[in-house]
């Protein structure tokens, strides 16, 4: 059986992890390609893979060919897919690219994988459910074209969706609540920085916090609702109710359950964030300076903050991300915590990235492997929770993201 060619779009911190992992698992694929608006950034990632191969850190994989691409142009995306005979596209560029890259896949029949919901540059926090505003409108087009589209296949969204599906498949007849908890207990040693694209990071937290509770959307302000969690390895951590991608698809699959997302923040992050927001520096709307120059404050803040990729070498500590799922089985209530712990220093040693990028970048490669093997090549648009969870989670364990579960039998691997 001929192995499918794969195209990676993007060249940021997550794309670096994706490229390294595709190289490590090159036997699952045919030719490997990587495209970015600035081709030299893709070239630098390919160089880092060659360095790992020379050092014995990676098994020898095939050459990754790089390309320049304006991924905001659907016709250009389709043209590159055809020119490279790509069968699987892993989109780990900006969420602003989702709809054009998806359209390029629909036009060519290539499978599509992304890691976050589409966003428009001039809008923040649209009305929920967010997937319904963009991606889900292309469901019929994907099915008509026989295109497999796996949405939100990062960690959160992505792996945490699979955790919910695992709870559905193996623990409960009915799920009553899903609390997703994301804790980064690591330290990058900088005064202030974000773990991924600052523009995308801040956009998540400047609007209304939506959660799905009592069969309806509930609204809160960011940092309004917090609680302490006592988690494996990272211990007691304060996390705040936040709006996030996976709530919007999980609420559709589990409408009778409460679905919430909690993210950990330290006091320093909250203080800096509050000052920036209060001054209007996190606005996505343009302003005109006294010199007559039009600028977008959020983009200016992004420009002066450290590049998230630059944090990797000095990052220490661990992450813990998991789902606390409650439900009933045979009429009896119960709960289970399904989670992963990752180490920043170990991620850097393996692929030259910090742990946040690592947890986001490994899962889309696992999804690509499952498509290449035919297990997830469903010829329609799905979110991760629509697919069987165990094959995905077991493959992730082989790739460096093992899953553990705390249930009535204790704390153990799945």
C-alpha cells in the first residue's frame, strides 16, 4: 500500500514539534513537505531535525522539502497540495488560516487536521458555539468531497476530547460533568511571556468566558471564578474558569452534561494581563498614533514580547492536563480523572521545544498516522470525541504523551 505524502503548514513552536515527530515516524508516510509564509523559518526547523539525526536523537527519516506559501490564499494551498501530491495536511499555522487551508483540502481531496478553532483577525469571542460559526458550515462539503477533516486535534482541544470519549466508552452510561483542567507548573525564567503566539493567547482571555452548564451557555468574566485543584505531580494549583475551543464541541455531544474549562494562572500573569487590558493594549481594533500611523495594539504587544520558541531552552518543570469526568453507571454515580503529565526539559531535549508546544504538536501527528493507516480516514468532518479514543491515546503513549487514569482502582496507565 502506497504511503500518503504529508504537508505541514506553519513554522512556529507547535509546527517544530509536528515536523520532528513526522520525521521520527516517517515510515508511516510518503514524501514530507513543510510550507510557511516565510520559508526560512521552515528551513530552520528542518535544520534542527538534521541536527537531531546527526546527534543520534532521531532515527534517520526522509528529507523534508520546504515551500513558501501564503496559506490565506485557498487556491495557492490547493496548488501546493496538487504539486506535492499531498494526501494529508497538518495545519499548525495561525487559526486565521483554518478556512482557507480547509478549502484547499476540500478542493483537492486531501485530508485535513488542525489544532484550534478558526478565528477572524477583527473579531474576539464570537457567540457560541464557535465551531458552528465557521468549520461546521463545511461539513456537507467535506462529506460530498470524501474529505477527512479532524478538527481540534491538539491537546486542548484534542486529547482532552478523547479523554471525555474514553470516559463515555469505558466508564459511564451517562456523563453528568466534564471539567478540563490545564496546569503549567513550569517556569521559563522571563519577566513575562506567553507559551504560544501572544496574539492568540491573549485573544482567548479578553472576551466573555463561556461555559456549558445546566443545558445552556453561561457567561462570566475572565478570572471571576477560580478554585484550587490538587493534581498528580504538580500538586495544589489555582485554576480559573476560561472559555476554550473544546467546550463548544463537547457541549454538542454531551448536552446534558456540564462542560467547563479551567486554566492555571499565577498572580504575576494576572497582574500584567490586567494592566495591559485596562490600558487597551490587548485590543484587536486599530488605533492611530500621534504620528498618523495605524497600529493594532495587540500586535504591538506581540512584537515586544519574547518569541514563545525562545523560551524552550531554559524551561523547567511540568504540565498536568486532564479531565475530571463524573457520571453514572448502572445508576451509580462515580468519577474518573484522565490525565497526562509532561516535562518541559524532556521536550526540549527531544525536539527543541518547550512542553506546551510538545503537548500540542504530538497529537496531530498521531491523528495523521491513524488517517494514513485507515483507522481515522472517515471521509467526513469530525471532532476528536467523535472518534474511538483508545487507539488515539495508545498511539500517543508510544509517541511520548502517555495517559494515566485515577479511578476506583487507583492511579495507573490506561
